[in-house]
C-alpha cells in the first residue's frame, strides 16, 4: 500500500506547509485524525510538521493498538490519543 501512503503523506505535507504560510508567526498547525486506526496518518502529520496532533479512536482494541504503534515510533509525547467516540 506504499503508493497510497506516499500520497497521503504528500497531501499532509503540502497542506501543513500551506496552512503555515497563511499564518506566519502563528502557533503552528493542528491536526485531528478521527478514526485513527493504527495512528499512521497522525504520525505522518507529526512527522510533516504539525505542531499539535490529536488522534481519536472509539474501538478500544484498535485504540490500544494505536497507542502501542505511536509509542513504538517514539511519538507518545507528540500525539494526544483520545480513546472514545469523536462526538
């Protein structure tokens, strides 16, 4: 699934850069990943420069797996994981 993941990461990179350019000297760009699954897109957003990343997953077994994936990639302090419905 590498081509799709590369496209997602490229889209995140371009969007984060465009938002940063719109507010120079601002407080950065925040990303909300609803239905994070493994946390992959949240981690990509952080890697591409998002200053704040919140990942939300309501299915607890999947949320716990995301927590482990995020920790295994050294991003636990950088991504806020919310283990409940986004509503």
